[in-house]
């Protein structure tokens, strides 16, 4: 079966894998930054900020990723013609919007997991909110946030496959194109499964390494 | 007379539960005040109101002339003058002992690293932990951690130290080392408010003992007055159980 795969079809699949990895890295970074801000605002002293981020998190977590992608790609340009963007930008934006909501919840949970006594000790020493956050609460919260954060990144890898539906040629889309060409779906999808694993496994390793370092 | 803390008609409610029902209290400079009373009497809540870790429902708390409930008061600035030691130590687990002590002086008081380090060394010697400067709190006993917490609070050179049941979470054999440090502080004329169940400590070190029950001050006076010449039945009943 692999004999008929046609190894000249491998480079397009590898290109797809690279684009998948690129999507994970870019939306992972953007989503982490946005999610971080949302998570801090969600637990912060500013009430309108808390409400706004709660609404964002609640609403986005209640949407399928596919709907977010459709919204950015099809609906926004209909409402605002200037908002018409390429498939790549849509893919990154949609996944970042999705990732931010989940990472915000991870950040929020980690902040709340730091014992309240730590906060009180910092306040009793005369620290203001920023100092308390920066020197006492965040360093402890980030350690707590890393394992679930890694878990979410792995989930994000798999979510990138949904961008194939708007025509972005990442690994899943590349797989469909290839199997249409060589008519060897079994071999093609087995190879694609292996390639997804190649993207996910280093992230899992990173998480395992981190947890061992803590122990 | 130079009052550091003035509390007037302090009330504190948690929802419908009234925990403090009008406390009046003045703490003079260099005074050591011990607050005693049964669990749930409100003594810890009272102490936490003194640096606004608990909000005040009504009444006033004035520290060094700064009214805590006044919106114009910069709370963080007032708190720099009020050291607090907690029952659960609350040392910072992600930094070693020296950094625990240096953190607030460098970040809040903006001392140079050298100055803060010097301060930390002096304090570590005072609490007997010079050899533990580079150790992380997880490697220390409860008593050692509590002494770190005391040194950390002292590093801000506060006007007054608040102790919230500092020995209640300790193994019996490490209680003594913490009480020794507190006794030494009292002898150096540090102003202290101590919530405690250590009646021996209160008797020996306190200038004044305050007995709180059900959110009111039932009785106060010198240790001799409160412990040996008890006036109120509630105080007598409490003391008969703990002494």
C-alpha cells in the first residue's frame, strides 16, 4: 500500500505539517498573550474589566472553533467589507481568539490556586497590586499554569485541522488533496497521523520535562 | 502618651453575622498588648482590621494618624509601618529565606540590594537563622518558617508588629523558639499586638491583656489584673479552661 503512495507526494504533506506547526506557534503565542491579559483582568480589581473578560471567555468557550473561523472568514467581511482577510490571517486570528478564552481560564484558575495568605502577606508588607502580582502571585501561578497550558497546546494542534474547512492548506487539507491525487487514502492518512504525532509529541515531552523539573 | 493605633467603635459584619460589636482600643508606643479569648470571639478579625486585610463595617481605625477608611489614605504606605505575622507563616515558597526578607525592602522601600542584604543579615542573626539564608522555605520547620516571617516583617522597620496566633500552627517543640524571638522584640520596646493562646507568654511579656468574647472587649488590664484578679465571670470561665 505504501508502494502506491507515491513518495513525490510527501513534500506537500511536509509543507502542510510546517503550516500546522506555524499555526500552533503563532496562535499559541497570540492566544497566550491575549489570554494572559484576559485572565488578569478577569481576576483584577477593575469591575467593568472583570465583566468584559468574563463575557468574552464565556461566549467564546461556548462556540465551536469552526463557527469562530466561519465568522472571521465569511461573516465579518459581509458586515465590514474592509475586514476581508486572507485564509492564513483568518486561521491565525480565529485560533487565537479561541485559544485566548481557554488560556484565560487556565491563568485565572492558577491565580486563584495561589493561597490567599500569599496575597495577604504581600499586602501586609505594603506592596501595591502590581508589586504583589509581579513578585508574589504570578511566579507561583505560572508554575501551576504550565501543565494545563501544555495540555491545551496539544489540543490546539488538533484544532488547527479545522482551518482546512476555509481552504487553508495545513496538514489535514494537504492530506485530502494528496489522497485525491494518489487514490491511496490509507497510506496517506497513516502518514498524516504520524506527522500530527510528530508535532504533538515534542509539546508533550516539554510538559513532562517541566513536571519532572518541579518534582 | 503617644498612641500608634487608635480604634474607635469598630464594627465588623460578615453578611448577617456581626463579628465585632463596637471595639474601642488604644495602643501606645512601645506597648505590648496580648489579645486572648475563645475561638470565634473576633480577636483575629480585630487584628486583621488593623491593617485593613478585613474591611471595616463601621467605626474607625487610625494608625500613626492615618485613618484607614479615609479614601485619601494610601493603604500600601500605611501598611509599610505595620508588620504582620500570620498563623500560617505565608512565607514566599518560590524564593529562598534571604530573598523573602529582601523582597519588600528592595521593591517597596526601594533600598539598594546591598542595604537590603545587610538588613537581612542583621535580622537573620536576630532570629537565629543566619545559616539558612540560602535555603528554601519548604526545607524549614514551622518554627523556622515563622521566624523567617518575623524577620521579613521586621525588614520594613515597622512602627508596630501584629501577630495573629503566631504559634498556633507549630509543633509543640518549636513554639518556644518563636516565643523567644517575640520576647526579645518586646524587650527592645517594639510595639506589639499579639493574638495568642499562649497564656504564659501573655502573662510574662504583655503590658496589657485584653479579653475578647463575642466581639466585645470583656475585660482588660495588666496581666496580673486579668489573670490573678479576674473581674468577669466570662473571663473566669475561659481562663479556667485554658490555664
